[in-house]
C-alpha cells in the first residue's frame, strides 16, 4: 500500500487527467477480488470497485488528484521543485485514495471471514481539486443505492471531523476586445486586460457588502500576451466564490456577473461567463460519526519515532514566519455558529471561542493524541465535494496525522512530506478506522436507518438540489468502451 501511494505521488496527475492513477488503484482492487467498472457518472477517470452482494451498501470514497504548480522533491525541508512548473500532491490525495483502498480490502477480508452480508464499494473519485468530481457523480445518480459513505483526509490531527463546509461556485470570465498598436493607434483597441483588471477592482469593492463568512478568490489565467506595446484582445480570470450555503453563493455569483458585465461595458469589450463547477455545504451525520469515534478510540492513534518527529520539526522551521507553529495552517474554524444554519442542534461540548494552537515548540511536531469528539462544531473554511455526497447519503469522515502540525494545505511543505514514513503510518491507520466503522455498520443495519432519518431531518435526501446545472458538462474526453479505462 505504501508503494502504491508513493507511485500516485510520483504521477501527480491533476483533475480529470488521473488516468494512470485511477488505473493503478483499479488494478490493485481487481487483484484483491473486486469487480471494477470505469466511467462512473460519465467521468473517464472515475470508477467503482465492488465486493459482496445485496444490502446494505457501504461506500468508501477515494481521491487521487494532484495540484498544478506544486512540484517538490520528497523528504526535503527546503523548496526545490522536482519538475519546474510541474504538479504535486499538495493535499495528500495520493494517501487518501490509497488509504481508502486499504480499508476496502481489509473490510472485504473481514466480510469473508465473518460471513457478513452486504456490499462494500470503493468509489474512485476524480477532480476534487477544482473539478467537484463527486458533485457530478451525485448528479448522475452514482450513489442512489448507497446506505452510508465513509472517507478521510490526511492532516495533522487525529479526529472524527464533524463540521459543515463552505459551498462554492467556480466561474470563468473571458473578455474579448480588439488588438491594436499601443502607441500608434491605441484609440482603435479595446483592452480585454483592462476589463479583467476593472472587474477585479469592482469585485474587491464588493467584499464589504457580502456576508462576513463569504469569500471569493480569483486567478488571472490569461493576460492576453507578453508585449506592453499591444492592446490585449483577449484576457481571462477564474473566480472561486465561497459562502456557508449555496443560496448565498448564488447571490454573490449574480452580483459578480454584473460586475463583469460592467467591466465589459466600460472597456467596450464582450464577456463570456462560463460556469465550471460547484459543491454544496456538508451535512455531518452524528449517528455514523459516533460509531467512527468509538472505533477510533479502540484503535488508538499512530505513534511516531524520534527520526520522524525530527523531520517534522525541520519542516516546521521551514515554514514562513506567519505560518509557523501555532498559527494553524489548516482549513477549519470552530465557530459553532454555522451548524444552526442547517438545522443542527448545538454541540454537546461547546467549542472554544479562541482554541489553543494545535502545536507549540515544546510539543510533538507529529501529535499522538486523539481529539475529543465534538459533534456539529462549526464550518470548515475550505470546500469539498464530499458535501454533495453527504446530502444524499449519511456520510462520516475522519482525519489522521500524516504531516507536521499546522503544515498549510496546498503548500510545498505538504508535498515534501507525502512519501515520509509518518504519512504512510497515518494513511494505514485511517484505513483501519474506516474498515472498522464499515464493519460495525454492516453488523447493525438498523443504525443506517437511524442515520438516514437524521439526514432527512437536516434537509438532506429529498431536499437536495445539485448546485451544478444539468447542462454543465465536466471538461473531460468522452469515455470510450464499456467500463474500460480510455
């Protein structure tokens, strides 16, 4: 399993292009006796691998996409790209996909030994980063017969994660103008780059007038050229809009669209608005999470050697001063306020208003403690397409220590640690907790009915509306053949 995760780390394939990564995972599952089918939900790099028959059906979610521009040599405590401009696993999805696979294999063996009925199904989920692959899968009914879904994420804490997440839209704005000589005939040109700049200025003024929890980020993906002596005829910017709920994202999206149209009007250009992807806010399921927490407590947490701790400390020393230990480079905020927005009760043990830093210089760089379970404790600042699964299937997820405390996600420091022994330990421990949780659900299907009732009480199942419109297609090549990898 560690060799498999290391191979995915080396491939570092980005969204909707994970052909080799998906193929390696699928091949391993076939070798373990699973029935594999590619092209799930019309996505060429998505697949399912099933074992067993009948109900209940337990899904274990795996991811394997990397991030562009994140290339970094492994095992270093300094910045050095493995391939300049290349991609890298800055969010640990090589561990996520392999750890979930290990859980499915362990559960399959246990089901055979114990004679447990039911079906275990590994979902190979592409394009979590910037593609919302699972949202497309949910929209196409890929989880229609699933009774519960389990997943995990590598991080720097050991915990059952019981938080909602931010909903988001990703939108591409492409401006078309008219080129001209910037000195001889600038009056005949219409600058698309000016339109992009004006749009960004307008959007930045909008920030004061949206809900405090809302955020939007942009990347200029096409400046129109490299010569200042040419009026740029085409330019492009991509926006990611976040808020606690989809309806809030929709409102901000409409206002940013107006800003884009205004920028086009001011510059005499035209704008094309391309909706790319979206995901919902996550609905935690306390019923399943409690079982996961009991399994986590029974299995304990990973233990790390002094050598592993030493490397983690070196990574922390390499962090920028503003991201040094104690600043929490993660994605979570424990406000406890957003839970009420999806109808959840207050947490049993209220979160701290100003939680203590997860790491201090006199503490282990790789924590060896299990966080207390605090159900429904606020909202992750980041987004995840696991959220859309959680609206149609009772879903629970956990985190294990794979990286040095407070390592920022989407950073070279995280890529550097991706093949370290600590990362492997955290991955395999997550697999144990996932498998144990799934086994408990198979043993007592009545829990799944309770979990479904809880989900419905929070607005899920029939209350789900996919945030990606039906006419929006993922940017993938057509899937060739019947269940075969292209």
